[in-house]
């Protein structure tokens, strides 16, 4: 396992990857990607039990499903830096015929990507299906998923959330990125979500919170705690508070960078706040 400083260096380098990817094609979603960088770095380098190589079967290892697929830049960067595919392939983000489309897809055969995502609200159902399959196959590994808070406005989530508790899908850890922002504004202005943690509790989940999802140590400890709660008859929900655009001062505290790329001057400013640590692609 990497040490804490190596993981912190990776966080900064992943931020640089995100910024450079969306800038190159003047397209993409930097805000949520930056906000979830610590989560992805922790998950793939400290938390999940992974096999060498990649196969779609996924037997004998933990699985991850990204539901809010528009934050593909952070997903691609962490997968590449973890060795799933060459880091320099990040240069092809959102280009025609690239395996790194704006939303992750499977027909390109990109290692690490198990479902096409981007149609919000579907990831919970997929994760539950995978978790139940592991139970049927006698595989005691876990299934992880990530969901945006604005995504919870989709009704399919709540059918799936009710099902998971009712069927005791206790090998599932679903994390909610509670950044309070979505493409049209704050979640409270668009459609107030209320107390997300309490909603999951009422639906029968074991719920815990990570107060600062941009503190790498908090994320690691929080996810370890979530792992310790699996296998006890309830699915586990982690409500993780993050800051959209974290690490770039002018992208924080606003929804404006949900789906907008920085221009040349803005990129220079953003990269200066995240000095190169592990080498740019």
C-alpha cells in the first residue's frame, strides 16, 4: 500500500490530470471530479481488494460502479494511475474513437469500466444486482458505488434503496457525494433533498457520515469503518460531504464548474495551485 504522502501526491496529480483533460477538449465536468478525488484515490489504492489485471466477471475481488458518470475525468485518471491502462491515454479524453468517452462506456473495452453510466439514477440498481450475484456465487467480496446527491432526485434510486434493505444486501457500500450542487444550481434550490442520511436510515440502511470528504485521512478511515459494518444484514450508506471544485479556489463554492472547462489562463492558475508531483502525462 502507498504511504500517506504518496497518496497525497497522487491526489494532487489526479487533480492536474482532470484539469488538463477537460481543458484540452474544452469539454467535461471538472467540478464534481475535483470534489471526489480523495474518494477515488482512497478507494482504489487503500480500500478495495483488487486482483491483478481486469476481467468483466470480477469474481474474487471487490467491484466499483460509478453512477454519476459525468465525473469520468477523475475515474479515468485514477484507473490509469492504478495501472489499468497507459497514463498517456488520458490524452485521448473525449476524442472521436477514444476509449475515454465523456461518460464511461463498455463497448470500447476500457479496463476498469464495468457499466456505461451517465443516465443518472441507474447505478444503485446495477450495484445491487452485482452484490446479489456475489452472494449467489459464494464470493464474499464487496461492491462499492458512488452517487451524486442531485442524482437522488431520480425516483429509480428510491425503489432500489428500498429493495436493497428489504433483501438484506449487506455486501454493498453506497457512497453519496453530498456537495450540494448540480448543473442548474444548488440542490436546495433545484429540488431540496432534506436530510439524506435520515432518509436512508428510514429506508432500512446502516448509515454513516464522512464530514469532510476532501480530507484524505477522513475518507480512508470512514471507508474502513463502512467495511466493518458489512455482513450484518443491512446495506451500508456513506454520506460524504465534499466541495465541488476542491483544490482550485475559483471553482469552489459554486455550481458554475459542474460542466465547464477552464480556458488557458484559468488552467494556468489552477495548475499553479496543484504543482506536479508524479509526472504529467
